């Protein structure tokens, strides 16, 4: 049961999923899931690589009002697609 809970949290709440070898991110975090600074962190392994995925919601908006504005990996900007 715990493993299903973790899988659900990662894929449906944090919105992190593998898709044909790509890592896709579409978070659905509720406002209460961010800390007081508007930050939520997920540490995980994908395709043999360790990731620390950090979400910022400093304006304290609900998930349906949020849009990913920028993304980076190892300091390099990533392309954001719909």
C-alpha cells in the first residue's frame, strides 16, 4: 500500500512521469503542500539519474492557477512545452 501511495504522490500530485524516455512534469500540488516559503521538493531517481525537483509557488496560488514559467537542469535552461 505504501508503494502505491508513493507512486500516486510522484505521478499525480508532483506530476512527474516518464514518457518515451523523457521526464514530463505537470504538478497538481495543493497550496497546503508547499512550505511557508512557497516551496515543495521531490527527490527521486529517473533513468538511473538522481533528481531534486523544486517547485516554487511564492504567490501562493492554487494549482489550477499556476503555470510553469521556467525550468533548469544543472544550471541550463530547459524548454517548456504545453
